[in-house]
């Protein structure tokens, strides 16, 4: 028996070893490859791929491989990103590691802390039980209810904060499912679906994510046109909510729950809610702090005087107040899911690396100029697809920043109106369904341990295809009927 145990322990995991080796092989093949040709835009401007930019692509491939196949913890792969940049002089160590504490990473930290507070005070259980009493015992209705609440909240607050707030609510709901022996299809649908619909909902208003404001800035500068808060919502509301309901159908097909109903769930939820008793002072205090933070971040878009206030500083005020008021203590700080925080920190570092070295611009110009003589519809969808791919690897703000300016320059040659370029790029930038690093809600959902990075990627392929089909329908039919110009007149 002892020999059998030793043999089992010494058995090599060849699949893991192969994928582990694939990352560095891709890195060295690209890093030491001869110089690659310049990218040339329609105006004849050259974009060379420097040694550093080629190095950024090499780091990008190594990290992407390890993230997808999860050969080591995803947070450790993120650390590798900084190490490779520094050791191979892709960027100075100070720049590579500084990005690990970018304000966006600290915003995620603050969002995660809000989620912890909701759990510790009991607010999530109270909300979960109320929701279950409303939606009933059908697992399909439970999923739909979770998706609708998630998407609706992203209309008024950042999707990162929404995911962190909703996550413990879903954990409470899932605990009543009754299948505690590892991941389930219901768990995969609930948590992956939460990440997907958080993205779908976040495209509808400027409050859902920072990418909208950045895109409007480029649009204004290049096309000399502006987009109002309500104009953006007018065009984005239908496609955002169509995707929410289609994603619900998608998960009901690909991750159909093992149980159609959870018998007695409504009664159990009512009994558990009764056990909680009346709302406590800590719950009230936590609710007031979170509501004040959400209100202040929301008002930034409407009150110019508040615009200089940084959203990260605002959300970190809530973190400080939670400890000052005694809602959280040092033990809670030690329970922060640092694997998720490091994952997003590494994503920020590789994003800035691709952007600052010029590698991302080189990719964008090479891709979009392939379609400069294509039909206008093909060009719009090809540009949107490029944003879709890039936003899975780098910040969606950066994906917009590298692709939108190039697309807006090429568009007039094909008779394409800038409006359709702007809106279609925002749609795909908001829905990175392939990699955990594509958006903070993806990483937060991963903490549920209901799915692997590989499973997320595999489900993301048909989900991304679905998104492109829906976008094609809106670009070709629905948006023109709503009054959006898609081609230039005469």
C-alpha cells in the first residue's frame, strides 16, 4: 500500500507540464525572433515594433497561456508579468510593478471590502432571503432574478462594485441549493452568469464603467462630436438588456441546473429571514456608508464640481470607515482574496506594458488596415471583434484607446459614420467573456470556485459569438431604425 501511495504522489501531471512549458516556449520564440515588419496606417504612417514592444507581446503570450490553463495560481502568473518585464528589460521594474498598485486595482480592493461588509453584517443573507421569497423555487427563475438585479445595479454604480456586492448574495443563495460536493452546473451558471451580465449592464450608462467617458473623449477629439449621458443610454439600453436575457438563455442551455426546482425553498427562506430578526445598527451603518459612496460616485457624472474627486479615493473612504466604526477588524483584512487582487494587478501591468511599448498600437493598425477596403459592415464588425479580443487581455479602457482612434481615421474612407464605430466598440469592450483578467467581475466570480479559468474560456467562445451576432443585428438593422447614422451621406 505504501508503494502505491508513493507511486501516486510521484506520478507526473503531463498535461499540466505541457501547458507550463508552452508559456515560456511562446515567450522565447517571440522575444528572440528577428524584427517584425512595421504596421502602416491608411495615411502611410509607420508604426515600428520595437524590441520592447515585441517583448511585451512575448510576456502577453506567456501570461495568457498560464492564465487560461491555470498551471499555477492566477495571482502567481500575475507576479510573473512584472518579473518578466523587469528581467528582460521590457519596461523598468519601477514602471512594471507600480501598475500593481494602480488606482483601478485599489478600486477593486475597495469593492471587495464592501462585499465582505455585506456578508459580515448579514445584509447579504437578508437580501438573498427576500429575493428568494419573490422569485420562488424554480432554479431558472432564481438565475433570472440574480441576472436582472446585477444588470440593473450596474446602471447606477460601477460594475466592479456591483459584482463585489452581489457576490456574497449569490453565495448565500447557492448555499440553499443543497449540492455541497464541489462545483455544480447551477453554480457555474450563477457565478459566470453574474460576471457576464455585469458587463452587459455596464454598457448602458456612463456610471457602469470608466470606458464610456474615455471613448466619448476620443470621439469628441477625432470626430468633433459629443455624446450626452441620455443619448448613450438610448442606444445602449436595448442591446444591453437583450444580451442580459440571451445570456440567461445561454446558461440555461450550456449549464442547465441539476434541479428544476428547490422544494420548500420559499418556506426555508422565510424561516431563515425570521431567524435574522430585525435589522441591526451595524447593518444600518454599513448601508448608509455604502449608499453615500454610491451616491457620491453617481453624482460625479452630473455635478461638474464633483468631477475632480477620484472614484478610488471615494470608495477607499468606505474601507477606512468600516474599520473606524468597528464593522471590520484586522482578521477581516487578512481574509481579503489576494489571489483575485493580484490577478487584476497583473492585468493592469500587462495592459500598460502593451500600451506604453506601442505593441497594442502595432496590433490595432495591422488588424484594422486589413479591412480598409472591405464592406462597411464587415469593417465595423472587424473593429468590434478586435476590441472584443483585446479587452480580454488588457483594460477595456486601453482597448478602446488603441482601436477607436485608428478606426475613426479609416472609417471615412469606407463611408462609415463615426457614431456606429463609437457605439459598437463600446459594446464589445464591455463584455470580455473569455479570460478572467478581462474585467474585475470575472475575477470576483472566480472566487466562488465553481469554475476553472479554462471552463470560463470555453464558455466564453460561444458567448462571444452570440454577442457578435447580436451586435451585427443592431449595426445592420436596429440602430439605423432608432435613428443612428451608420453610413456617411453622399
